[in-house]
């Protein structure tokens, strides 16, 4: 499969965008996140096991810098649209897909998607739901724009994994969001702690609006009229986009009851119409 390269103007803009963060602990990871779209090609391969990607109408909810749009167009999607609420992401996403036929980014208000019912065959939501103020409303909107027979790929940090994955801080997922923000906000003011740690603690406030476990995600999907199908890394050897955690954790996650207590780092699910067979 030919891969669409990043336009030079996009790469230059990204490096300028991140210049202020050059000395931060996660600079190299941020640069890789914004410039590489390997993981999006891998997600497209995962989705292709369950649904036809070629010719599909694809929506990325919270498309970031639009890497998934080029990946799904490379995989044969007829249309690849991304929505964002962030002005920077909209601007850089537009730079990235400039000149890519059938791809584009659209602003939305974070509440109602600017599309008619049933507009898309495939919807992607990668690490977005934990930032939404109304998680059920968010899922209902994704379902509304999903065409009959379509599917939503949803990925979110698992609250049973004890490390807050955006900032690498141990503890916050096991606390309520407000409690964690208050506790670590206080620690950020402790003068004798290392500057890097205090910086990350201060950044935690507002980072998440919800902690999501598998049990909660299943309940939320049901409320939104969706059937949740767990996507297993063992079924996608060779193109799984996330780090593997070892046999013990994955075996527990495959157990009928163990899946609800397995400390996997990320929850990966395919959400389908609730009439889909179990």
C-alpha cells in the first residue's frame, strides 16, 4: 500500500508548533505523535478485519493532526473526514490533508456533529471519550451519524491501569477526577519536588473529565444503544498499534469475568448497533 507523505509545510509547521516544548520530558514523543501515522495505518488494518474499509465513508472524532485521515484514504476509504474543537488541530490537520482527495477537517462544537444521520460507515474515537463532559451524549452522537451496519472503533485509557497515560503520573486513574486534580494540584506547589514532576502534576487539572473502566464503558454503550465487542490484541498479530502487556494480563482480559478486572492499559472496543448478535 502506498502511503501519503506529510507535506513539507505540515512538518515545518509542527516543528514550529512544538518549539516551545523542546526542553520538556515528552518532546520527542510529541514530535513522533504529530509526524508519524504508522499507528493509524495499523488501526485501519484492525478495523478491516471487522468491516470493509475500501469505499467506506470514514469519520475521525477528535482527529488531532489528521494522521488517521491520510491512513484511511491510503487504505481505500472513499471519504475521510475529521472533526475537532481545537483551533490548532484544525489548522494543522488542514495542512496535513491539503491536496489529499476526499479528505478534510471540520470544526464542531463538541456537542453535536455537523452531519446528517447515517453519514458514515466507519467512525473512529481514539483517546477522546475521557475528555468529554457528557460521555453518553458523545456516544449517542457517534451512533446518530453511523450508517446501518457501520461500526465505531473506540480506544480509551483503562482506569484500572494506575498510571495517567497522558502525563505518566501514577495514581490519578484510581481516584475520582476532581479528587485527583485537587491532590496533584496541591503536590505541584510543593517546592522540594523536582521541577519536571511539579510541571506534570500542575498539568493534570482538566486533563480528563472521566475515568473509564470496561464495566462502565459497557454500561455507557448500552445506554447509547450500542453493542460493545472487545477487540483483542491476540487477534491482530503483526499490526496491533499498542504495546503488548504480556500473557498474564492478556489471558486475564480474555476470561469471561477476568476482563473486568484485568489492568490492561487501554480499552479497545468495536461499538455496533445494539441489534448486532452477541
